[in-house]
C-alpha cells in the first residue's frame, strides 16, 4: 500500500511519463486538413499523400529539395534538406514529418518511405480515396 510520499512519487512518475508521451506524439494530417487549417501550428506533425507529378525540384547543393504532397484534392508544398529514401518518387505515396511555416510551406525534417514501392500509409490511402470520392461527387 502506498502512503504519503509514495503516492506523491507515483503521481510524479505518471505525470513525467504522460508528459514525455505527449511531447513525442506526432499527429498525421492530410493535405486537405492542412489546407483547411486543422493542422497544428508551431508543432511537429506528419502530412501524407502522393508526391505530385512534376513537383520535385533539387537545389544545386544536392541536399535541398522541394516537392508537393497531394491527396488529389489539396496540394501542400514541402521543403526538405537531407537524403531522400531510394523509393521516393513522383506519383508514389510519402509521409513527411516537420512543421508548417507561415508562408504555407511544410518544412520537413524527415521523409518516410516503406520498403515496398507500392506502399502507401493507410491514412494517406484513405485520404486519397476520400478526396477522389469527393471530387467525383462534385463533378456529377
């Protein structure tokens, strides 16, 4: 049985664990959610979808690249400095982690890819499917 100081220590330990968990929790958002202002500002989150065809631009330094992520309904410009995964290609699924800048550009600190070249994260696949359905409904 915990008494006095033991309860305080347990509460403090639980608070530390929850605080660490919250700091390491990274939420996923679709380009449509980001465009609608539903993504957090000033904190790290993930955006996933397809790398838009014709959007990849590499800088002369060989490390800086810009591209766009789309869910077929909205497009988010992304800037990244680093080495891209081998399977990163236009028209393929990707997830980027970073922060949204004031100018609307997503400054990625990490670009994620799965070993299977046909992989698309479930959240991104669902977002693309929902955006395609919405676009089909509007065009009818």
